[in-house]
C-alpha cells in the first residue's frame, strides 16, 4: 500500500468513537457485508453506539472506506470497500485499546488475539477470564460477534459427503495417472530389496 493512501486511511480510521465500528467490521473480510442490525449489536458489545442513529452517523463519517448497500433501510448491509482497507483495519485492531497502568482488565484487542488463537499469554488470559466476569462477558460478546460474522460472511462448511467424494476423485485421478499404489498396510516399513 502506498504511504499516502495508508495515511489517508489512518486519518479516517482515527476519527473519534469509530474504534468499535472498525473492530466489528475487521473480521468481515473484503467484499463481505454485515446486516446493520448485527453490526449494531456487535458495535454495542464493543462499547460503541447502541442505537442506529449514532451508528449511521459513524458510517457516514467513514463513508470513503465502506461499502453500504441499501443505506438508511432496515435491510442495510455494511462492509469494507477494498481488501486493503479491511487488512488495515485488522492490523489497527490489534494495536487499539491497549490497557495501561493499574487496569486489571484485558483490552478488547487482546481478547481478539486470544479468540483468534494468536495471544502470546493465552493461558494467563484464560485464567483471568475464569475470575473476571467483566472480561469474560466481553470475550463472550466477541465470540458471538465472530460467529455472526462467519454466518453472515459465508462461514458455511461443505458437507462431509462432499469431502469424501472429492478425496475419492483425487485419489482416482492420481492412481490413473501414476498407476495403482499399495495400501498403507501393505507397504514395507524398512528400505531394502523386496
């Protein structure tokens, strides 16, 4: 990304009060959108606006970054316009909200890292969650958000039967090209003459 473009994105993303909105959209991925009602719930859980009016005000402030379909309606869908914007927001999410001083709670960004399996102090954080209702509630909200995003943004999984058919087809193609192979149980475990 060109430095000038990165700076322009950062200026827009630095607007006051938009951290929760950007964090909620960060996991949708490029070209994917969230229904406005799900976005409102996610943003609210992250400490952002809990009403549509203020949320839509933030959407307008970030308009150059966002893709909005059916804006202003109950069917509105919101996402990032470009993969570079989504990537920039994800990178910034991990830098945002770091706790300092005597604050015993984990920042939302740290909880995202734990949820994504990327936290360096995962064991310590999980122990804290067992003892801290506030952090556990925030973490649970992030889990619900991630599940909603996966569901809304194409998180469907292929049925197991399809996987079985694909593996069988690949195996058949390989065997017809290279000749049949011995089953694992018939292979010799040590090298040497037959």
